[in-house]
C-alpha cells in the first residue's frame, strides 16, 4: 500500500491528473484490503495495524471512496 500511495502522489507531483493519482492510491488500498484478508496474521507485518476485520473494512472503504471519487470527477454532469 505504501508503494501505491507513493506512486499515486508521484503521479500527481509529475503533473498527471489528480484523478489518476487518486485511482492508483484507491486501487492500492483495495489490494491492501484483499491482502490483509488473505494473508495469515503472523505474516502480515506492517499491513496489520488493528484487528483483521477493522483493517479490511477501513482499507476497503477508503479505497472504494477514492476510486469512486476519482471516477466521479471524470464524469461530465453538465455538458456545454
């Protein structure tokens, strides 16, 4: 997840659209939630912050919100 967040922020710093960086960060959080769910507790390392259920729900929720928010900015609600 840290590599995904760093990549997303680097993309934004390199003048890519913020939606691209948000998508990268959101997808990395969703992947982190999936890994936290599948990897045994003793092998999670820095991925384990709280209880497994709390980590998965938190990572998945924030990842989903970042992806949804980034995609929402791409939609043209008021075409001119």
